[in-house]
């Protein structure tokens, strides 16, 4: 199901048929640096199943990012509920195949997701929770109008990982 389109991209719900393209991202150690490990096949299946469940439960999740020009899935970007220091936050998340880094796709998709959250979901605020060492994702958040509003440590895969919470509030309505 198509969710959003931008100048160059189409965002749609993932299906089981997207598993090979998803594995290109999730099993790449460089792409998954912020997670401290490349995913196994079992972890990749669980990731995809979690997105499919989110579509049913929340009406959104991480969506396939597809190049309109070629129809190729190059990444994933979307909205998920995440815990940040005990608070449930609506997060814009993004992850792209290495071959498509540094071309503005993550920013383009993230900006579309921010607009979707404000305009379609009525969200008052959205955030991106980013590992402190992930400078590229931090730059995407800044280009998406977000600023650091909090920080905390996640414990994942046996590692303490400092994270920054970038967030932006819905623009005030013109009266």
C-alpha cells in the first residue's frame, strides 16, 4: 500500500517480498554500525514481521523507500512508537542501503514522514532517536528541522549506547 510520494521517492508498506532488499541493509555491517552488528536472517525476519504488525496495530511503521525512477527499494523510513527514558515518543526512523547514502534520500523521506505525522496523524511532536556516534543520521535530523532535546543511554547487544533525542514540534497554526 502506497503511503507517500516525494519528488524522487515512493514510500509504501513493506511486504514479505521485500525481504531480500531488506536483508541488503540489515545484514550489511557498515549500514548496521549503530546497532553494533549486522543482523542474522532470523533477526531480519523478526524486523520485517515487526513492521507488518505495526501497520496493523498502529496504522504506520517503517515503510519501504522506493526510487520512483527504477522501482528499486533503497531503504526504509517511517514512523514508530519508541521509548525514550520511559516516555512513549513518535519517532521518524530511517535506514538506507550504503549505495544510496549521501544523495539526500534520507532527508527527503524523513521530511515527508514529518509532514505525514503532523498533517495526517495530528502529532504535536516527532523525534529521531540517534546514537551519539551516528553523525550522518544526526545531520538528517538537523536538516529535518530537529534540535537535540534530550539524551539517554540504551543498553543493546551488550553495549551501553549513548543516544540523542532530536525533536521538532508542530508549527503553530496561522490565525
